[in-house]
């Protein structure tokens, strides 16, 4: 006889997920790995001669880079000798301000910072994140992609996503050569939805940089760093080459962040027997050493690896917290799907949603998941109402707001018509009335007519050969009668000259004013301090359309 209860439980969605017992030798351990080094640092003549138990003559390239560029050496020995439990309590303590603790955390070694966060449970990490987030107010980012690389749908989805509250939007491609159209459609569609949205196109790095330099994108984040030398070498990269690439973006006024995440080294087969969190800490120190303002981390596309081991979701939160402790902007993932369980995916996201991070999701899918070309997201367009109601239930700001069907239809239609006119003015393949109507009301690419892919790809190549820039887009929009959208795109280009949005955790509001860790630093010191939801914002969050009103009776 078999228990019918166990038979039912066996068929629950969560039991379709993959789990593994800890296996430290191959890196399948989230935190507190038995092979993780003991914190140490020795400095002679301002040169680190020992780092986390390793002498300088035994350093690998990551050790050299971290030792020489990533640690505040003035207080490094002092902080190393401080009790890690006491440092953890300082992180949680509302009486210790962020500006005070950052001076200590940026002087830690990778092993020391991991030892500190390992003292905390998830509630204490969330309390710490509330204080350590760089920018005062949280925000959110989304993916805008589709299986067909359909530019009209991308524009409409981008406009809707901007209307719903996303401050950053990212696209990628199914067919690599479609990148210019995707970048163009995302840029323009987002500005239709709300002026000041930052956009990017995640493709091969040389193409991504070229699109940015021509003004078709505003930021980049798919510049990956890794926690072991072997994985770096496998990707034909070094910390120095990544630093050079980061400088290339910044020198052209492009905001950028690195990407890393627990589990990547395990997935690549070169974890060197260390815990996922320790290796991720090395990635974060490399980011700091390169002078990059922020990072997308939280396991990201490797989330299935830490999610399969004990304490794995805790380690994801810990890596987000370490990023904030190093004074970096944190785009805290919550993007790639990792579980069959709705309960589990929400529990994973609450770790960042409740305290708020600089970008709670670094890839909430603004499309149905079948259209998400980033391998599917933990949240998608069908979850908008759930996200909004969770905000309402808990009185937290997750970056989104309820919108009406009429508002969405109107903005999607305008975005589609803007692309129709823009393509005509730039002599690109025709956007038909059928495509405009379909994009206005579409759920996803299944509702969109097919385009002539051969003709489109030929046009993208010609567009790049002609060196079409953001200025050409502005001119075309003015000529086509969409002066308001042209003004928004032009204002985005002007931001590239000013460079203020290169500051840590920068976003732009609808008036193109920068909000960053510089002019809006997180000053949380306990109840009624730090970011507080305004009355106006609370009215947005709580007034969902399906709530009955006293006037209804």
C-alpha cells in the first residue's frame, strides 16, 4: 500500500524541480564551503602580499586584480581584525548609517565579506539590503523580446512597459542580424510610453557597443565577469579586458553594468571546489576594481544551479547584498525562470521585492514567456496584476503601477504608428496597417503577422552600413509628425553628452532629471526614514481596477 497523500505530493509542481545534495568538490555548495579560504590580508609598502590565505607569488589573475584595484587598503587590516559577527550586526543595526558601514565593507577581502554575510539569516539580509541599497528609491527593469524579432511588437510592448512603470528596458534577438531593428524599436517605443526610459540591446559585445555609440541604446549590462581564472580564460577574457570594455562604454556616455551570478563557475565546470557565494564575491570585487558603477547579479541565467542546493536562494540574496555593500548599483536578477512552483518563484522574489533593490528585476518579461528570448523569466506579462496586488497587499514599491485597458491600447497603437512612420522616413521595409492593428491588441507574437525576414535583414545591414544614428532617428520622427517622441529621443541623446546618468544606480524621470546614488542616496535609518511611499504613489499602487468602490453601492 502507498500513501495517497505522498502520491499527491509527488505530483505537485515543486517536485518537478531539480535538487541535489551538497557536493563541495565540484562547487555544488551555496555558502560556507569547506574549501573556501580563511580571510587574511598582509600589506607591505601599499602592496598586498597576501590575500585570503594566498601569497602574492601564488596569486591568479583575479587575485592580482582584486588586490591591486578593488580593496580600500587604508582600512583593510583594521577591518580584517574586526569580528565578523559584530560587522553583520552593524549591517542590520538601524543606528549605523550606510555611509559609515560602506567605509568598512569596501575595505574587506572577498573571504571576509562572505564570512560577514554568512552570519545572517534571510530576514537580516533583507533588513540590511533596505539600508545598503545605493539609490534611495527602488526601481525595476524588463525584457522586451519576441520569437519573431518583430519590431512593431517590440515598440508596442516597450510603450506598454514604460506606461506600467519600468525605468529600464532590455531586448535581445532570435536572429543576430535583427539587432539594429530591435534596438531602434525599443528605443522609440519606450519613449512613447514614458520619456526618459533607458534601453539596451543585449547582443555580441562589438555590435552592442556599436549600437550604443550610434545612439540607438542608452546602457549595457551583458558584460560578464567570472570568479575563477579558468572560466575567464575559457571566455577569452581577463579582468583587464573587461575593464577596458567598460571604459569604452563610459567614454561614449553609455551607462553600463557588469553581469555575474552564483553558479556560473559550476555550470562552466571550473568552480575549483569553492562555494558559489565566495566565487561570486570575487566577481563583485572585480567589478568594483574596474570602476564600474553597478552589476546585474542574483545568479541570473544560472539560477537553476544554486536553486538546487540547500541555502541556494539565501546565497542569491547574499550576493545581492554584497554588491550593495561594495557600493555598487544592484540589478538583482529575478529574471530567468527556475521552478515549476508558483509558490517558490514568489518566495524567491520577495527577498528583493520587500526591501527593494536598485532594480528588483533585471528582466521582468514584458511579453508572454513564450516570447522571452532570454530563456523565459520568473515574471512575465501575465503576472502584472499579481505583482501589482502584492505591492498593494504589503504597501511596498516594486516599481510598477496598475493601468487601464484603454491606456494600454492607446499607447500601443501610438508606438506602432510611430514605428510605421519611422520606417517609412528611414526607407526601411514597410510597416503595414495590419501590423499596426495586430500590435495594438496583441498578447504576443502568435497574434502578429509574419514579416519578410530576408528583406528586413538586408535592410538592417544597409542601416548599419549607412551609419544611421540617433540623430537620424530624431530627424525622421520630426519629419513624420511625431515631434513629442523626437524630443524625447533627442533628450536621451543629450544625456549622453552630460554623462550624469553614468553615476551609480542612475535612472531618469519623465522630465529627464537624473535620480542616482549621488543626488538621491539611500539614507535609511529605521522607521520613517529612507524611501517612503508618497501619498501620490500609494494612490497609484492601491487603486486597482477590480477593487469595488463605496460609490458602487
